C-alpha cells in the first residue's frame, strides 16, 4: 500500500494482532475469558455464476442440474454465507435468476441475509441498465427475499491485468466506476432502505484503492477486497512464506483498509466483506491458478487455515467467501466439489468441513509464546491459534507449516477430556483430491501437570475439542 494512498491519511500502518509472543521451539498456549461473539459468516464459500462453466447449479436454459452428491456435500459444509456474480447476466431474466439464487440457498441451508450478489457481468465488460437494478430490488421486495448485500460490479479494475480474455472494458477509469456507483446507490436505497452497498477495491493500487474509497465516500456500506494470496508457490518460496508471510502481509493491509474506511466515512461503520479469496499462485510453468496443484493441496489448505484463524479470531472482516465451491477434477487449484466426479472431495473441502465443526460461538482470549517466522520484512507466529467455546465444549485450531514435528502445550480452564485430529499430507506436492480417512487422522493428546500436550505433525492443520468439565451439569 503506497504512502501516498494510505499512510498520508493514517500516518502509520497498524499490524494485525498476533496474541502469541515470540520465543522457544514449542507452542505454549493458555486460553482465557471470552472476548467477543464469533461472526461465522467468515466461513462462507463462493459460487461463480448460476449457469457457469461447470453447468451447475443450473444450465444455460435455466434447468436445475446440481447433482444430489454435490448438493449433499454443500449442505454438509454448513455454510453461513455465499456469493454469486453475473446474476443479471444470464440467458434468463433477472427475476428468474433471483428465484434461482433463492432456491440454491434454500436447498443448501445458507441464509438469504448473508448471500452476496453481484448483478453485473463477471468480466466487467458491459454496464447493466439501471432498470435491471430496479427490477431486481422490486422483485426481492415482492417475493419477501432477504437478499440485501449488493456488490456493485465484479472486480471493475480487471483491465489492469492482461489475459486471454477482454475484461474490465465497462470501466475505463476509477472515475467512470465512481460515477456509476453514484447512480446506483441512491436507487438501491430508495427501494430497499436496509440494503448494504458494496464497493470493490484493489488495495495495492492507489487509484482503485484508497482514492476510490475517498471519491465514493457516502455511497457504500462495505468494501470488497478479494484478498487473494498471489505469492508464487513454484518460484523458490518456502511453505512458510506462502502460508505465514503472505497471510500476515495481507492481513496487515486488511486491518489498515478498515482504518482508512473509518477515517474517510466519519460517523458510519464501514464493513469488510471478502467475497472471494484463497491462495492464487500460478503453476510451475505459468499455468492458471485453477491448474496449480499447491493452491488446492495441503499448502493451499494451510494458507486458508491461517487466514480463517485470523479472520475469525480478530474479526478483521465481517464475512468472507472462499473461492470456489464448484470445479472440475482436472483442475486441482480449488479442490472443493468437482461436478464431473460428484462423489469426490478435495483437501480444501475437508478443511472447510472441519472448520464448520471446530469453531464455537465465542472467541477466547489467548496468551502464550511460540516460534516466529521472519521473511520479506514480515514477522509473526509460525503456529497461529484460534480458541473458541460453545456451551458444552472448547475448541482450538492451529497449524504447523514446517517440515518438522512441533510440540504444543495447552492450558485450558474447566475442561475435561480432549480429542484431536490432524489434517496433513507428506509433501507440498501431494494430491489435491483426498479421502477423508486418509487425509485426517486422530491425534493423541496427553494430559499432565494441568496441561494438555500433543505433537503437531509436519504440514498439518490441527483441530482439538475439549469437553467442558461442567457440561454434564448444564
């Protein structure tokens, strides 16, 4: 982030809170009191289009095509949020498209109120007629739909990035986009007073980032950063750099974009909704991120786990939807649900599955120490920790992105028996598609001298559930 763009307003960069002090070769953690309520919307997962390249959940003719195995897989993720783009850019009209979104989220169990919608085309090549927004909003009101989060355009800055396709032609400059938003926002608020209007930004570019936020002040309720990790996984970077350095660098930016939004919009609370994110490295020979194995195997899972730990623990975003729910088994980079092999599941799917089951209702304070990792001027814990609780259990999630076993010692009050699982793979080039029982193994927890001890395997994400000692009396 340039000094001109952000530091001139904020005067200094504030880093993400890490909660763990540097020191020692092992991880030592003590959990404390509840700090705040967890916003589970950070555990969302994004679709692309209603009738996109996978042919699901609908085909181009608007027929339901989502295979039962895929539908079941989505339900089992217990998704609290999702996102669709190009909603008004299908072969069927916008009213029909909204009905179809409502059907998808109803069937897989996602609340309409945490479904993020972009009406514009996915490549930002054409401007949607304003009456399409009016039709969409009137239809939602008529049907009683709870959709209220409107992301105005999908990455309107795409012209900055050369590629095989023409993209971003609708917005030659940020000024063109600002004028467009100034036309849309009052229309949306007039028809739906409780609407939330989203501003897409590119935090690394002054004109599409800080300057656009300043120019559009008063016309947005949330900003959309699409904070992908673009570090190159095949150009000499270590796993720790891909998992630790890249995440902490991005998280520092996210914290300061929130601060900037607050300074630019006094008296208003501007939220952050990261409606697309993930590890997005090209392949070893420059292949697309979809084709790059390490985005979708244990390396990509570790990257996502660290981000989710910090998103949930620190509340730096209010919602996030990982990219992307549906794919093809020949494309390992986003290993969730391959529509051509509907029974198959990927490493990223199982990561999402476990987070849904190991995150409680309240974040807990944590204190302790452990190894830190330093690279490219970014410094932070090698094994970040999320501790949460629900009425009957305490949960802890941590990672080990190193190639060595690391001992963890945990002190947690009013807890009884503990069970742990480790998601791990032996190599940074292990497959992206994996059976649950081969990818995730039980992990022995030893209890001694008032603390729990366990060994974090190399290249692993570890999930621990502690039974509350007083749960049986509740």
